[in-house]
């Protein structure tokens, strides 16, 4: 009986011990689960806080960048308005001795005021003296010096120096009196100053001929300077594209630091005033959206983290592969593997951005005698010919060139590296001869095709994609009209000379 009791007691102790161990394991499990939940909650909370802070920081950086770019664009638009009158033979002549006061009053100043709302105007002679100044359409001769006169003269002198530097850098035969407006915009200068007791944005542009039907042997250019007051109107115009909350301008230095303070400084570095606006804070909304999800996400993470990670990893790999294939198919011809029209447009836009410093050429190509192949041997044979033609194109042009199939039997090539038109002609001739080699299409049959080529060079034939492609196509049409299997060069639009051609 004793042993039975002893055995019973031992079993009870073991059960108690197992129960205690089980409770301990459960406590460890629940403790680890609680720890995991706590760590997950803390991590998600910390991440949500970082997202809050980072979203606010990026929003602020974006707003600052947008404001700076918008202010630069506002200044550039004023310069563009000024060039409508400043780059004109009539204005240039009116500012030459003897001064044409009637033109300055009734054409220059009046148009600046009525057409472009530029109410404060200064005209500075090449020697730095003020020729005239105007408030709205009220012009004064001779110009009485104002407190802003030294700043206006200094800005005008800087503009003349900038123009002369740009003129020396230009390769144009007309650089003594003409520069493209895109180059002239770089010669425009601006700064903030106090004008008539008010903060103002001064924008200066050189006065130049447009067609050159004037005497440009004297000292030039005179400089046109316009002041735009920094007032509620300017603030409102700036904010049209920004849509900032409570954008405002205040004189003097800010009393306290503020994230959106944008200081406006004079040429000597002194602070004239500052722009300020109420920053948008998307981080607060992120935080409010994240809070209800943190607990749920923590529970999900604690139970299915590894399975979800594995699944997400597989899905991510599949998505990457799918995206890679989609990107390839979106930019390449499915039959030949050559880049397609979309890819060509991107590469052409990139090359156009490098103009006029780095020229390039377009080869517009069309296969000759291709349609009868489809009609006689079927589309499968036609596809074989197109694949063979694509291989010959790729072997013919260097790796720097971009060979594209843009549809049917039409190909276009962007050649970015060449020395002269003779080299382009040699490449085209070699391509023409290569394409004339018979192509095996199976069944003991072979076909022979040709290629007509139209070539347009940039920047000679244009500075935009429409002009270049149009001229290349016109050259291609002439090549086909001249008997096919020929090469034609496009004529620049400003020349009347016959297009250079090379017949087979």
C-alpha cells in the first residue's frame, strides 16, 4: 500500500513537474510571442515615425526646390517678354545716336507696359549712362538718376560682359549681332534691389538686331532693364503654379528661423526680405493612417512572417522577371529583336538634347522588292528575310549607333559617331551593297532585295525630331523616285542646292 502511495505520489510529482514545464514552455511561448509583438509594434511605430519625419522633410525639400525653380522660371519669362522688343532691328536702331525718343516712348516703353505689364523700365547705353527711364508709359529724357541707378548700371555692365562672353563662344557666322534666343537667355541677368523704395526684381537683357539690317559697327549693345516690384501681384503670380498655403513676402531679415524662409538678397549680399509659406505636412496623415494598422500588422508578422517573406520573395522575383520582359518587349521589335519606335524616340530625344555641340545623323531606310517576297513565298519567308536584314543592319553599324525597326520593311538608324558626310556616304554604300547579297529562305530558294536610304544630319537639317525625321523621309522618297536602291542626303532647309545622291 505504501509503494502504491509512493508510486502515486511520484507520478503526481512528475505530472506536476510536466505541468510546470508545460506552463513554463507556454510562458516562454507567450513571452516570446509577446516579445515579438512588442518588438514588432515598436519597430512599426518607429518606422511610422521615421516615415512621418521623412515625408515632411521630403515635402519641404520639394517645396523649396519648386519655389526656386518657379522663381527662376518667372524671371526667365520676364526676359522672354523683354526679348520680344529687345531683339529687334527697330529697337536697336532707335538707341543709336541720334536717339529716337518717339520710338522709345511710343513703341518700346508703351509695349513693355501695355503688353507685358512691365511698369518700371531703364535703358542703359553701352557706356553705362542712363538713356531713359519710365514709370508705366511715362518716359523721361534725359534720365534723372535714382537711388537704383548704380545697381541698374552694374547689372547692365554685367549683362554686356555676359553677352560678349557668349558671343565669343558662339560658332555662328552671325555671332557679332545675332545669337539664338536660347543662348541670349543665358546672357540675361537678374538680381533683387530696392527700386523707388520698394523691393523689386531687376531683369536685364542686351538690345540686339534680329535680321541685321542695321549698322552694328558702333559700340553696342545697349541694355534694357525692367523692374518688377515684389508685391502682392508678384506673389500671387508666383503662387499660381505652386498653390502654396499662405505664400507671402516680408521686408528685412526674418525674426525667427522657419523651415520655409527663402531669403532675397541684394547684389552686395544684404538681405532685402524673405518669402515664407505654410509647409504641407503629409507625415501627420501617414501617422494617423499607420496607427490603426500597427497592431494588426504586428500579429500578422508574428504568425506568418517567414511564409509571407518566402511568398513575397517568390512574387518579387516573378514580378522582376515579368517587368524585365515587359520592358524589353515595350522597347524592342518582337520579330527581329531590334529596338522599336518607342526606344528610338527616347534615344533621338537624348541626342537632340546634346545639340548643337554634338551632331548626329538619321538613316531612313526602306527595303526594295520586299513585298513580292511575301506575295510569292508567304509571310514566313518574309519574316526570315526581315530577321536576316536586321542581322545585316547590326553588323553594318557600330555599337554607338541605334538600329530600329519602325514597322513593316521600314528601318531607321541613329548614327552618333562620324567624321564627315563622306563617311556617312561610305556607310550607306556599304549597307546598300550588303543588302544586295542574296538571302536563303529555305527549300533551295533565295531572294535578292535592295535598300533605299535617306540621310539627314543634325544640326544642319534641324534641331527637333519632327524636322529631322521629315527631311530624312523626304530624302528617302527621292531615293525611291530615283530608281530605288539609292542613297540620298537631305538638304538643310535654308539651302536651295540639290540633294546629294548616290545611285547604284
